[in-house]
C-alpha cells in the first residue's frame, strides 16, 4: 500500500509541471445603455447595448509546447445584454479558432478576425453603436470592426513585430466548399482574401488594409482599400481614415472617410468624430457626427454618454437606434461598460 502511495505521489510531481504550463482564462464585457432615438416615423426608447464594445463572454488559453512554441485557442460568444438573447445563431460567433505561435509569428484556423476588424484603432468612439465609422460602414463593407470582419473557415497568419511593423494575411474558404461542377462550377466564388499592414511606434499608429471579398452582400468581385492613422499628442489624440469599396459586377463604388479626436479630461475623455459615406448610386450619401464622454470609474468599469446625428439622402437610411430611408437619425445613449 505504501509503495502505491509513493508511486502516485511521484506521478503527481511529474504531471504537475506539465499541467502548470497550460492555462485557460474566462473573460468578457457587458456594455449596456438606456437610449432614445428618432428617424422620421421610426422611434426608439429603452435599453440597448454596445456603445463602446459588443457584450461577450469568452474562453482563451495557451499551452507551452517548448522551444518557444505555444498552442493557443479562443472561443468567444457575443450576446445582447439588454434582453440576454444571443447576438447570432452561431455558437461562439465572435471567434472560434485554434493555432500555433512561435518565432515565426502566429497561424490560426477557424473563425477569426480579418484585418478589417482592427480599423477600430483609428476610430474616436470605439467602433460602437454611436461611432460614425461603424454607422457608415454598415451594409456589407468588410473594413468594419463588426460581424463582417470575422471570417469563417479561415487560415490566418500574423507576423511578429519588426521595428514597429507587423502584417497579417488571411484566406477564408467561404461556405461553398464542395467541388461539384454540375451544381457549382466555381466553388471559390465566395472565398475571401485579406492583407493588413500595421506600423505602431510610440504615439503613431498607421494601418493599410486590402480586402477581396469575392461574392459579397454588395455583389460580385467586391474589393476594398483602407488607410487609417492615429497620433497621440499627449493632451489630444487625432484619428482618421479613408476607405474605398468597389463592386465590378455593377460598377458601384463606395467611399467612406472619418476624422475625430480624443481629449483627456480628468478621469475621463471627450470623444468627437465626423464621417461621410459617398456612393455612386444616386441619392445614397450619408453624413454622421458624434460627441461622447467616457468616465473611468475604475480600470475595468467606464460610464459614458454620447449623442449621434446621421443625415441621409433619399435612398439610404443609416443611423443609430432608429433608421428610416431619407430621414435624419438622432440618438442619445447613457450607459456603463464593465470588463471582467
């Protein structure tokens, strides 16, 4: 009996270091606000979510494989904190991937962020519900820190940072995967490819993004280019971006630009942003303006208030909380974001 106990103790001592090299973290964000909105006959009043960040719960972990190599994974599900409903019919729709990280960089497989997600680095209002950039890129643009910037069935490579420079290349196999020429002569029709180049050094951040989304919700042969930058002067942070989207099938072009700033004030920040969306289609342009204030109650909890006004031409209805074609959209939100 004593020999068995000694053997078990030795086995436990051997297994413990291997177990200690692996860890899993549970994390999340709850961002909820009370708001009012109006656009023509459309009205909203009540509780909603996602001014600063979309609510989520996630699981992430890594295992040290030795020689500088790590296995990593993320499973992240979004939800609506106003009514506890899921944000998507997909399980873990925000992220679901497994990958390896080492001296070569990172390579992952699964549902992952495309380079378009990281455009939030150059936004003044966190790419949330009241952010002009997020509002104006709605409707299928891929350079958008939202659902369209998460790609299924993807192979994703991210480089290490060299002198402030880093890069990302991602390929998504879309949803048409079966090679059945009788039913689908081109199984690559909805495949996507993305390239992201970033320079981050001290107060300066610059991003260039190229997306070829293939057969997207905007039409066939959808391509986008994005250039954005942010510079922190210390007492003021200036941000801005310009992006274009072209759809060759109907010779349609979309241009979106935005500029904004963040000014520290005591324990909080004032956020100001203006943006515009111009389309080749007649009477389809929009303008959006936001002023917001965020107050840091702690390192993990932020209180905020913000107001947005979006004006639309006759054939478009963008905005926050309430939308109607051809009508101006006005929205006000007051809420709290807590991260854990």
